[in-house]
């Protein structure tokens, strides 16, 4: 099927059918250039009313990056297509793929720039799907990995939790030769990334040294592998349906599972459910070797042990008959700050801000916020000091913080990130995982105290 007919068909189906704004992720290469040009042609001939725009991401990884950016801008100007561009910074990190880092930075920027509920279309094609399948096969992937690239998905915006942007690959069933034929037929000029010739990269090695041999022997291999990927994706969806039901039965919180129920699963189902749980959290699953260590080293460890199983910046930890997944570099707060009438105080790491709001509308029973009176003395925000005594609301007793932590079952790795709000050497409240534990108010304020108070809100970004 031709590129134009493929796009006509795709535009008559969801999610593109109801899209009011379609963005082309436009690199300047032949695939995205053909996608942009063909969408422009189809929209014009069929008088479709969706808005078409292009977004170019400038990685700065090539000496020609500025030229590619200029080329993309000129093409969009000639086609009268709105164009925007953005720079992203990509640094080579040890033991991490530069290509993967660039891809993640690119997608994050696309989500940031595209409006809520819009569709970003990508130029990947059937031969790209073949490459992805073979790379996953080389890595020993299961059905999920062998599903290769999804045709469409929705991504949340890291900076705006309520915002979602759709991604779609309308040419995923199209051979690249068909795309090249279209480009030559319409005399298109595109950018050639010199790094695509470097066979030190695994994908380029496949593209230049392996696939030509396979395609010469089996001309239909791209289509056959695409069918296998689709079957793997179908099998994975069925597995996910079962895993979702099993997860409901054993989940204790977003990032923890009930240990006794988890241990009742067979090893195969334990691995599947844990993988599914991590995917829901947006965490890359560990290798099979790591999963094989989970039962003997963590789940079956002695009751008084505090085992840690780590992979790719994440850890499995055990506490209070639950299995937790946490960041390996979980913030350990170090702060000792006296409030100086600021409207906001930035907390360490990724913990967010404390926002101070002056108000006379005081509701002492509102336990979701901490109410303080600055007229009674300086307000100190600090971490640590587990020997400090605290009397929470509803309690008749004062105890050292470390005793409250034990009673409240605060996990050991969270205790270093607890914030204390102190006034006149008395703890007014504790901030634990974004929630307040408020002191017994009768010990702090009286009815005769001024009612012009400050509410402290915490917006966590962990």
C-alpha cells in the first residue's frame, strides 16, 4: 500500500480520527520528512480540519545539528506548516546507551511541547520494527520485549501530571523502500545523519551488515517478523489482564506488595506479577537473573534481616511484611532553615517545595495542612534529631521521634527524609512522605492567640 493510502486509512481511524492537532516529530530524515509531506498532502486534498504542526528536537550531538534545524524550518515554511524547535542536553553516562538517553530526552521534550490530548506521529516503519525485534531477541527478551514497538500509546507529562499526550506510528506496517520511493517521486530533500553509518551501534550493525543478507534470502522477513511482534503483543496483553487481577489481591500500596500473598505465587507468576507491577510504576524491569534472586535473598530472608536487591538505580527492600521498590538514590534530607517570610522554600533533591499561605480562615481540624502562628517565635524547618520528643494530635503521650517511627511503621529508608517544623523548641508537625503528622494543638495555641496564621503545604515531586 502506498504512503498516501496508508495515511488516508489511518486518519479515518482512532486515535488520529478525533485528533484536532497532529504534530510530526520531524528530525529532517527521510522517514519523518515523508510523513510530514504526505500528511500535508492528504489533509489538503481531503480538506481535513485537523491542525498539522512539526516539532524538531535539537540534540547537539552532531556537528551538523544546526544545519538540520535550519533545513526543517525551511521545509515547514515552504509547506506553510507551523514549526517549533527545542534544544535538549544529552550527556554520555557510563554503562548507558547514548542513543537511549537521547531518545528519552526527545520524548520528554515532545510531551512537554505538545498540547494536552494531542497526537504526536512518528516516522518508524516496518524495517525499524524488524531491527527492534532482532535487538530484543539478542537481549533474550520475552513476549513484552518481542512485541517490539507499540503502534500507539499515551505518555504523561513529567512536569504536568494532569497532562497526557498521545504518540502514534502510522507507517509501522510500511516498508522503508515504499517511503524512499515516495521521497524520490516527490523530489524531496532530506538530512542524512552521519552516525547512521557507524556500525559500532548495534542498530546500525543490523541495518547495514545483517538485514540485507536476511532480506535477500527471505524478502518477506520484515512482514513476517511484524506479524510475530503483533502476536507477542497480543500474548502480553492477555498476561497483563491476569497480572492486573493478581496484583489487586496482593498490592499494599503503590510501591509495595503484601509479602505473605506474594510468596504464595509460583515462581513464574511471581516474576510476571512483579514485572507488571513495575511497568505500572514506569520502572524498567530487572533482568531474569535479578528476579531469580528475589525469593531467596529478599522474600525468604530471616525475619530480622534488612535485605537489599539493587538494579539500574532501583532497589527491592523489605519492611513490615511488605516488599517495596524504591530509588537507590532516595533523597536523604539535610536541611536546617529558619523561615524568613518567604512564600516558598525549595526542599532538597526532588522533594518539592513548602508553600506558605497567609490566611485568617483557620481550620484547626484540617490535618492535611500544618497551621502555625509566626507571631509566637521563629519557625525552624529541619531534618534529623530522632531523639526530639513529639506529642501528635489525638495522643496523650509524648515520645522521642524514633519511638513514633517504630509505632507508625515508618520504613527505615524514609526516616532520613522526614521534615520537622519547630517553634520555641517544640515540634509543631512532621512531614512524612508528603503527609503531615500534626502536634497536639492544645499544647501550642490558646483561644486568645492571634488568628492571622500560616498554612504550610507540601507539594512533593518524588
